[in-house]
């Protein structure tokens, strides 16, 4: 009888120890048995779009060799800065090719071929056919030949200002002498008309 009771006690103790061994130990305070979950990776940023390539500027026009008349007309152009209407300005310089001029207005530069007209006005023709600059005695103007309108007017070079002042002085002197000066509307070379003799 005692042996049976002892056997029962041993079996009970064995089962209890097995149960304790299978039960997971409680985690210690302040510690974590589980590893923290890996932080989520941020979404990859889309690759920046490349800006479209700017179109290349057109190649410079091929300039024909200037003849003697064109070279002579080039020498008649007033080089330098012109003061124009609405506080604008135009600048004319020599092109690297003899016989041609560069007319700069705003952000544009036009290569011009100078041609002397029969009236004495100097025409500076854009080699691309877009614009035309006309130089007369008392002013110059830049025109858009495509639409037939002036881009800028009342452009006066210092030499043209001298011509204007000289013409005013000549007109005043002629008026005092009874002589009429005819400018022909272009202000280039005033023609002298004999005074009218009163009967």
C-alpha cells in the first residue's frame, strides 16, 4: 500500500515537472523576447524627368561676297547707338564679313546688307528677309517686312542729330535771306529754291 502511494507521488511530481518545462518563461520586465519588426522602407522616389533639350539656333546664313557698291554703302552707315521712340535703342556694328552690318534691337541681332537707294536713303536689308532698316538724313527706322509694320521708329544717331541741327540753322538763315529750302520729305540733301521776286 505504501509502495503504491509512493509510486503515485513520483508520477505526479514527474508530470508537474514536465508541464513546467513546456510552459514558456514569462518575459522579464523591461525586456522583449520578440524582435522588433523591421521598419518599412520608404517608397522609391520617381526619377526626375529630364527637361526637353532646347532647340539649337539656326546656323548663320551664308553671306555672299560684297561688291564695290555694297562696300561703299557700308561706309555710309552710322555705326553706334541710336536713341529711338519709347526709350528704345538700336545699335549698329560691322559684321565680321566685310560689307555687312549687324543691327541689334532688344534681344535680336539682324545681319544686314546695306544698299544705297536712288533717293539717297540707305537701306539695310536683312539677309533672312525678315526686317529692313532705313537710314535717312534725320532719322532711321526698323521695319518688319513680313507684316509691313515698323518695329521701332524715330531712331536718331548723334550724327543725324547734327544733321537736324544743321538743317534748322540753314532753314533759319535761308528764311532770313528769303530763300526756301526743299528737303524732299526725306531730310537727306535739301535743295535750294530761288527766292520769289515780288512784282
